[in-house]
C-alpha cells in the first residue's frame, strides 16, 4: 500500500486553541503545512477548515481525489471560583 493511501484513511490532526485576547479560536496542524486560521466559534472554524484543508494539501502537492477526514482537538483555559470570593 502506498504512503498516500495510508495517509488518506488516517484523520488529519488539527489543534484549535482559544485566544482570549483576540476572542477567536486559532487552528494549526503539523499534518497540513501552512494551516493557520481563526474563527469566532468552533463551528465557523470547522466550516473554514473544510475549505482550507483541501486547498492547502493540493498546494503542497497532494492530489485530492477523495474526502480527507480530520479531527479537531480544542483547548480553552478557564477559571472556577467559589461563590464567596
């Protein structure tokens, strides 16, 4: 089996972190060279990724002949306080 066939079945891993200062989700990925985008909601981010991932893969020389699955890991830091503080 060719490397391209193996890669096509393995979901691409996307990291999305909340930027509290900018108030947006920021997505990056080692699996998709050049990927760096942001959106106000995770849902909007997913819609952008559905367009950007194939474009970036093709720009990096990977022919898009079928759907490419991707997985998003989100991370957001928050604080919890007792009610009497």
